[in-house]
């Protein structure tokens, strides 16, 4: 029994780069248990604490690892401050300029994607986009009402052979289209990286000869919250009845690309829609959008009448 505990303690500290002779651990345990009649669990804790202090290791590092860490899916993450294990694929790595952050981006499993942050201090292996990993002992967090996962010094990362398929849980959102953001309408994209150009300039490749595209970055509001919805060319064409070619024609005639955006705003803002599609980061990638009838005047009368009763 003491031997088992001693081995467990020895292994933990050896992972942290400290080789403690197992006999030393055992003799400390023996002394506490046999000489001082300390309960086994208490003795274990006491010996662990002794060595944690000796090597300046935070207590959480050992005791958190000993707890039952549940293995969860992305869609199970609904609260912060929970220690979890999760298998996921790296969907995106983001550019990051923070010295304290080693890597950040999105990981996902069949239930969806979630943001992660890997602290530089954690000294964990570098993640590769498109590879799948088992992330052990990572902690959930909440930032600006969105959940994310933090990888810290007590986390472990193992690459796995399984190629996890990232699922996209389709969501629905209905409300009024209250805004269409800049960068909507007729836009140009970089032929090399497909990024939308800003005044003919790609953030990565500088001034390039762009190719035209059509899109709508809509904001839909249901009265409780606002949701960003990204509408691609095909669905923008269906929604507005204006094709990419017609949009180019409009821009040529007006000598101004912005006329398309203005036209879209006139057509869509203030109307009610039901949007459906997978949610990636903060956007719904719209696969389907259908108009909803606004409340008719007689419906409003009915509601008011009911309220008076
Ligand atoms: Zn580019």
C-alpha cells in the first residue's frame, strides 16, 4: 500500500524533473503512518506537500491531477472554472502578439469548436493545425460571454492517431436584421489567400489585383441579443435577387463599389429573418435564410387587447 503511494508520488515529481529516491518517500510515509499513527490519506497529503514546498511547485499541480477529471465534448462546456480532459482537432491557429501566450486558436470535435489559449509559461508542445490531440487537465474559462479553454502548466497534451472530424452543430436564430457591416456587398478578395481586401490591399500580400465576390456580414437582433451572420455569395444572390455580375454592373455604372452595400441595406435592414447554419466562433455561417412575417398590425392589437384583459 505504502509502496503504491510512494511510486505514484515518485512518478509525479519525476515528470516535473525532480528525481526523489523512492526509499526516501517510503520512509517518510512509514514514519507518519506507523510511528505517528497518521491516517494513510493524511500521510500521503503531508508527504506530497513536503516535496511540493521543497521544489516550489504549486499545490494545485498535484492535487488537481489526482481528482476525477471528466472527459467531455465541446458542447458539454457550459460553465467556467472546470478541469476537463478533451480530445479535439486543431481547427485554426491564430496570429498572436502576446508574449504570455504561446498559441491560441480554435479546437473542435464532432459537437463544435471552442477557442483555446496555451500559455507560454506552460511549456507545452507546439500544436499543428489539422492534427488531433488528447488535452488532459485543461480548464474552462469564460471571456466576454464566450467559453474558452486554457492550457496551463499542469496540462498534458498527447497527439493521437484518430483523425477527429470537426462537426458543426447547426443553430437557428431569428430576429430583425439591424445592421450590415462594412466589408459587405461587392468586395474584392486576394487571389492568393482569399482574404477580403481593404481599399485594394491584402493584410498579408499588400496591394493586389483582387477578384470580385459578394457577401453580407449581417447583424440579426432578437431583442435579447445580437448575432453576427455571415452570408456567402450564393445565398446573398438568392436573398437579394442581385447576382455578382449585376452587382459589378451597378458598381461600374455608379463608379462606386459601395452602391451595392447601400442597395442591400435598403432591401434588408428592418426585416425579419430566420437564419440557420453552423456557428463558427461568433458567426453563424448562413446556409439558409428565410423571411419571417413581421408582426401584423391586427396581431399587435390582439396582443394589446389580451394584455388589458
Ligand atoms: Zn492575400
